[in-house]
């Protein structure tokens, strides 16, 4: 080490809950299918070090060549840019894992990282805001079973002309679809063709049009999730016409003000860029954790960035915020596939 050079944080010999071991085996062995000799990159932060260490130990066990980055070794938070050392590491990776806590205004930084991921195409696991609760629930799921139900939903959805979603809280939305835009299956089984969140479990697209009312009695996404958590007691009601927000109502005026500011950042921040059906049958209830909660069986939408590089959408936004409700009934065209958050269809064989 050169004089004055800061010592880099190690992931070796970090203490973590032994129950993380199965979650790590799921991530490395089932979802990413890491093979001996493959080059793996872990990007993490000090807060998430124990979880990252469990993934590191599993990568060691399977014989991967591992490159680790703890971002506080390279820059102060919130990050203004993804450190160049991280981007250079991704350029050489077969597998990559982003395993850390998001902070306000770091979305553009993550987009810098994802630009490399989308070009180089490692098998990439995106674990923003992963925490103890998610490791103990969503990451313990049977991802082979999650993939089977996800494939069935994807097979139905990609042919759909209309999907209707309703909830006891008052959601009633109708979405129609452009056949030129792709439906994506992100079940937790990650390929080079499409990076995925872990825990996985959703089928999504950019909708052609959305009309109706979405009542968020679960969570709102990005950094607002950490700030407000489960908002069941003060739901956010969003009125939507021609895929745009027309009006919002919420008893929590601070949340309402922040959500409206977020969804008016640019000309498309208030536009529905994602329509999704959650498929992680291992997730049983909203926990106030967006990474996991958006995977609960149900319907969630997001305003802003429409994952152009994957869906084929031709418009852009600098923002993306998910909203999640509870206990949905869902119809794909005339087929009812879900009632009160439970699937009525059999998984694909």
C-alpha cells in the first residue's frame, strides 16, 4: 500500500446472521448460477457489509474470482457519480451484485452503473436497500417456484390487450398495451439478457395507456420508502388519465408534497412507465421495504423511466418511483388470475 493510500474495507471475516447462508446460496447458486472461475463483482456500502459478506463467502465457496468495492472507500455519500474503479471492475465481470442502501439523489449514480451493466451484460443482481428482513423473507423464497408462476403470468400478459386491477382500498385501474413493447420476466433467475432485482418476482412492461385510480396502501418507492415505510394508515390516492397523474390525495401532507415534487421533476416524471404484476409467492405481506414489497403477488405501477433499453419504449425520464398496494384482484383480458392477492392460475410446467 502506498504512503497516504486509504486501506480498503474487506468483506472477509465479517460477522453476519447464520440464517443469511440460505439466502446467499439462493442468490449465488440459484439466481445467478455462478460457476467456478467466473469473475464476480460486489458493490456495497458500510451499512450493508454483513449481507455483502454472506454473498462474498458463498462466492468464495463456489470458486469465483471476486472483486469487491465498498463505496465509502472511494467517495462520500450521497454519491454524485459512481466511482471510476467500480465502473472499471464491472467492465471485466461475468457476474455483478449491487448490494447497498440507496440515498436521496443517487438514482442518477445507479444509472451510470446500469449503463455499463446494460452494455457489458454480466448477470447482474440489483439489491438496492437490501436489509435483514428481506434476507430473512423474500430471499428465502423458492425461486424455481417463483420462476414457474412468473413464466405463466408472462405467457398470458404478453398477449394481453387489457389488464384490470382492483383492491379493497379503492384501486381500479385499466391498462392497455402496445404490442411493440416487450413484457419482461424478472423472477429472480437472472440471465445476461436482463438483469434482475433480488429478491426477484415480477412481470412488467411499459403500458400503452393507464386509466383510473391507484390507492397506495402499501409503500412508495425510492428514498421515500425509507422515510415513510408502510403507509396503510395514511394511503396515497393517485388519479390517472392518459397514463398521467391528474390528482393526488393523502392525509400525510408531507408525503403528498414529497411525492408530488418527485413526480414533477421532469416532463415524464408523472407518466406511468411501468405496469407490473408481482410474483414472489414467498412474500406474504407489505413490510415497508420497496425492494421486497413490489414483488408481493399483486399489481404495482411506477411513474417515470420506462426501462427503454428492455421494453422498447421511446421516451425518457430521469426519475422512477414505484407505488405498491395490497390484496389485488387482477384480470388479464377476461381471465381472472388473482383474487385478494392469491393466484388463481397454475404455474407453468
